[in-house]
């Protein structure tokens, strides 16, 4: 039977709970603000009490959650990640091989060079984002998120009010990219241009599905402007400069 670990005020060290957990365990984090910088080195579930209730904040420069698990699936659910300031990586940072599933996550007011809200540069076979709200982040590239994995699925998500040098929205590098019910809104460049690139897919030959996606700026499909031949768009509002 998989373990369920409840972090209480009597046992406030969340990193110790993670380090002691068995693979596959679920760690419940109670409501409140938790000033942490966490490393998840094994497959497990980190679950808050809701993104409006459980807030993880940085206690020093760097990512707030770093995923280093090399196998299995890491799930992060029902919490907010706020206030990271890092020169390399995002508020949630994943560069290993484990699958990553994010559900009901609020990423906001994070700053980095690339992927301020979420930075994934992994060999993972699958990365899934469901009901993720990435907003008011700042970065040079992909302020909302930078996603690199073999298959990336983004569902029921919002990327809004992020600010970046040239791509304030989302950058994806994947063999398969699926966006379903995703809204890009009011992502602007540092000089205040709101109609700049909201989505870049930089993997030539990638299979792209856009289903019920809305943009208010341009998108770029293909590495360095090369068009991707396998694009399926359903009920999608095409932006300028596609």
C-alpha cells in the first residue's frame, strides 16, 4: 500500500518528508505559505490543499521545486508556486527523465532567464499540464514556460500577463505537442508590445495539435522559422504571423 504523508505544523520540514518518502508516496501539504526550495529525487505525488490555499515561496534565489527523479512519474498538484528568482531554470525545474504531471497549479511572479514559471529540459517520455495558470512571470525566453520532452500535453491551461524579451508566452521542444483548451492572453515583451510571439515550437517535424486554443499574438511553428508539416488545428483562433 502506498504511503500517505501529511505535513503538519508539528513536522514542518517538507524536504525531510520528501527525502524519507517511499517511491509512489503521496505527501499532502497543508494550507498556508511555505518558504522552501525542494528537490524531488524519486517518483511521488506532492499535493497541496488548493492553489489558492497552499503557496510555496522561495526562501533564497533559485528554483522552488527541482525534479531530479530519473524514472517513474512525479505528480505535483493543487498548489501555487510564487516568487522564484533564478538565473538558470524556472520556479518548477525538471531536467531528468521521470514523467512529470502538473495539475491545478498556479505559477506567478517568478523571474528567470528562461522559463520563469516552468522550465523543463528533460528526456522524459511525457510531460502533462492540466489546469495550470502561468501568469505575471518575467524571463528572456518563454516567460510562461519552456517545455522540452518527447511528448507534451497541455490541457485547460492559461498563459497570461507574462513578460519576456522576445517570447513572453510558451516555448515547446517536443516530438508531439498537444494543446487543448489553452488560452494565451496579454503576454507582452519588455518593451510593451502585446502582439509578439505567444507560442514557439522549435522542433522541426513535430506533430502539433491545436484544439480550442486562443491567441492574441503570433506563433512560430518550426525551428528557426521552418514550417512543421504535421499540424492539426480544431476550433482554434489563428493569430497574426502563424
